[in-house]
């Protein structure tokens, strides 16, 4: 067992996200697997078609929540790296909205950590989205 602390990256940012950045951030010689989750903007939601644009906004304390969740995942047995970055600002269909990666010594721990990371992020981090519909109306999600 390595005495080295796992790498933890937890951010909220307006800049486009990168899967390559996530994989590089969690790269570790003890990691035998990396589980990756990439959330993209889809063209439907709430049982409707026609999402045109999303705008994500975050509470000023969102990063603190995200760091706490990422730190808890990093503390799991065999985890060597955790990456969780969520986008804010205006996004279009197909854009990356969130990227999560967990590197662990074995695949089961990587998958378990990644699932916990994205599920807790979605449940606890105060990030909201305003969806603009092709018909011209809008709706809020997460308020």
C-alpha cells in the first residue's frame, strides 16, 4: 500500500472540459483501472424534445461541496486518483457538462468510486441549469 495521497481534482469552471485532462490527472502507477463518466448536454429532458441551449450556474459554495465529495471518494480503499469537474455557462447539445474519473488499483473499486462520485455530485452540489427550448420557452432544473 502506498503512503502517497491520492490525487484529487474538484472544480467548477466555464472553460470546456477534456476527457484527456481527466485521464492524465488520475494517472497513477498503482492504478489498474480508471472508471470515467462523461455527462453531455442532450436534446431532450422532462419528457420533451427540443432542448436548444443550457446555461449552468453554481452557488459560490459549490466547489467546497464538490471537494468534500471527491475527498471522501479518494479516501476509499485502493483509490489512487479522483477527478470531478462540472461546467458552468452556456452549453449546446453535445457539449461536455461534467467529467468524473476515478483511478483505483482494481476495476471494481474504480467503478464503485466513480458511481458514488457522480451520484453524490448530482444530489448534493448546488449547480442549476436553465434550459432553453426550441419553442422559445425555458425551464429550470435543480432549484
